C-alpha cells in the first residue's frame, strides 16, 4: 500500500492507500466566516424553530412554510447558491456545515434539507440558463418552496421503474403528464416540483419542472407518520398536467442520471444533518444525567451511564471526522475541475460523483450513529425518555427515517461495494493488485512489521491490516462468486460494513493526529481516548463481518487459511476501555454538553 504525500486520495482509494493528516480537513479548522454562518443557522433554530416544535408537529397551517421563508430572508437557503442566482456562492464544506447546524431542527430540518437539496439542486445543476434565472433566485430567497417527485407506489429503490408518463400535446407546445408520486416532502406547500416521468415508451426517466399553478395537479391529505410529523408528506397526482415544452429539465432520458447524482449529494448532506442532531441529543442527555439523582447521587456518577455518554460521543466524533474528510475531498475535486475549465455546476456533480462511495458510507454511518445516540438518549432519561414531555421522544421518532431516506441503508451498503468494483473495472481504482498481494501474504510466514508510520504508528498499522482483511474477503468473493456476487446481498453487506468502519477509523486517527499538531497532546487527551477505543472496538467488528462473509462462500483449506489471515489482520493490543470511557464521560459531564 502506498502513502500519498501531495494530494488527497481519489474516490475509493482509502482502501488501498494511506492518507496523511496534513491532507485531510478537520472541523477544528473552520474559519471565522464559516463559524459565523453556522452561528446564524443555530440562532435561527433556537429562536425560530425550538419555540414552535409542538406546533410544527401538529402541522399548524403555514408554520413550516413561514419558517422556510424566514430561513430564506436570513440567507440560509442561498449559502450554496452561486451569486449570479441570488446566493452567496460558498464552498462545499461550508454547505455541509450549514446542514449540520440545521440538523437538530427536527421536522423543519427535513423541510429545509429537501428544499435546499433535492428540491433546488436538479434545477441548479441541470437547468439551462433561462430555467436557472427563473427559478433559482426565488428558491434561494425562500419566496418559493421546492419539492422532488421521484418515488411511486411501485418504484422506491428501483426508481427507474416509475410509471408516470409524459407525452407531447397535439400542438407540440406542451408535455402532458399523467401519474402518481408518493412520500413527497414539502408537497403541501411547494411552489415548484422536479418531476420524473418517462416520455412515451422510453427506457429511462426524463425530468420536468412543474409549477403548482399548472393545471392537472392534485394532492392527497398529509400522511400520518411515526416521526418527522411536522414535515409535509403527501401524494401528488398528475392528471393530464400541462407542462410547457421549455420546462423539460436536461436532455431526454437523463432523468435517472439526475436522480442518482442528486442522491449522492443528499447522502453526504444527510450525514451532516444527523451530526447536528447527534450533538443536540448528547448535550440533552449529559444535562439530564447531571440533574437527575438516584440513590443520593446524580446518575452521571454511575459507570453504566458514563459508558453510554462516552459511547455516544465516540461514535459521533468518528462520524464527524469521516464526514468532513469526505466533504473536503469533494470540495478539492470541484476546485480542480473548475480550474480545468469545467462549469461550476458540472464540477459540483463530478466532484461528488468521484466520491460517491464515500457519500454512501456517510449516509449509512451517520444515520446509524444517530439511531444509536437517540436510543441511548431515551435510556439515559429512563421513564422521562418515554414521555412526550421530554425531548428524547421526538428525537427517537424523528431519527428513524434517516435509515430509509436517500436510499435505504441496505441499498447503500450494496452500492458502496458495487461502486468500488465498477471504479476498479473502469481502471479508476486498482483493487486487484492490492487484493492479489494480500492473498499472497496469506501463503507466506508472517513477518514483524517494523515500519514507522509516524504518530500513532501502531494504530495506523492496525488500520492497514483492517484494509487487508477487507481486500482479502472482497477479492476472494469476487473470484469465487463472480457474476453471482451481486445477488449475494448478505456478503456484500458484510464487506460494506468492513469498509464503513475502516473509513471511520482512519478518519478519526488522522483527525486526532492533526489536532495534536495544532493544539498539543495535553489539549486533546479525550480525543486520543476516543480514537483508541474506536479502533479497539472496531477490530472485533471487522473480524465478525469478515468471518461471516468467509463462512458464506469458502470451504476447506481456503476457508481455514482466510480465517487465520483474518485473525492475524484484526489483532490489536489490549486496552483498558473502561478507564478511557470514564475520562471521555468526565469531560462531557464537566462541560455539561457535547464539547468536542
């Protein structure tokens, strides 16, 4: 495996190369302007959203729509929009910071993310100049709200199987749309919809910009949902809906590509939004544990509670490390493409597409970390956690949708592996060379590894070995199963889980290394503890995922050899994780909030 010294890794290369701390971005490096933008978002949530949480969930008429307009007035909706269309033209990392800073706004966060992401971006990235000038300024300032109509009763994950049809009118001036869409966020108050439909008997979807004033649009009543109750979610029907010819978005049959590319952005953005939610839940949990007393002591004094607080924090810190590492890689790729003459919009799409696997990783990792954090938040609150009078009730219910949004986590796990294999087949990523090398290593006598990888050399060697385990399992599975691998979903998900943990572990090590360089070791002792615990715990998880996969397709000597290799590759030094978690929890408890 190589070490890159001059630039960030390409998409997927984290599996076969090592990065240097100097080449990753960490949240502690945010500039003053970025922090001011984040504070504006946080003030908006605390002053405008939190006082109205119950009213939002009761879907008080016009409330969420008004909150979206207020965000537009504050400039929040236009942070990522180019200046020529009424926005501020800030970079991708700042866009992720905005998503994080709005992520704890519950149902309102869903409305905002849908508007700023899947609602606005198809027009921004694929619209012609006339379309962008007409719609983007209104979407940027909140005058208009946006929605995205892709899912149908018979097509969810298999989006390209949608039945909504578009045919040309007799006079050739309009498209006539007929069909049904469901689970459409913001549908109740949206002014403009991006609608996906097939023209005539086309194989692939096309896309259309549809205004709510066009004739032939009807809406079902609001859906009754488990969580995000204040988010407008309705079915949308198109009955001979008349759409001007000039409102076709992009070329014919490019709709499926639009949908996939916008979902890539949505996945990494979801990772940012759930990060903000995690931090809020942890702060509430810490605060409650300091206030609630049992047996004469605050419950924050007890080891069982401290374990939960520390583990919430460890997983959140690791996820945040991975999120901003990926976000900066995307931003740098965008800048590189623009410097080569590519338009801003196309560079944005290509930059995100380069790191599509990392985007899927962040979607799965982030949504599952929030689920864990919210679940343990309920447990820390005890009986009050189950009461609608306390904040954990809403947090727990609202968290659950994120494992379904932007493609289910099962689909995303399989996409992670699929995208890496496709990059390898296109010659964009060398997986077979490293995988073959690892296979050869299994046949040789293990040698002592005295390579010095600098700070945290032992942990970096652990991660290098974790990568070997993933390459060993994936390489053998590809060779053994070949064309049938795509049907072996359990094995694909085992491999994906290995990759997710590897990416997070390497990210947290690089972040802590860079933090020490910036602040000194004494200032980041708890971050070092979080890193150590995460890598230690991860070794057993990697072993379990790998073992389950190997036992699913290998037999005899091949199976025994791979299991021995897996055991070797997932061996780590002993660690007193109880004391490490105690130190992490003590820091949280003393600060009375999430403080990292």
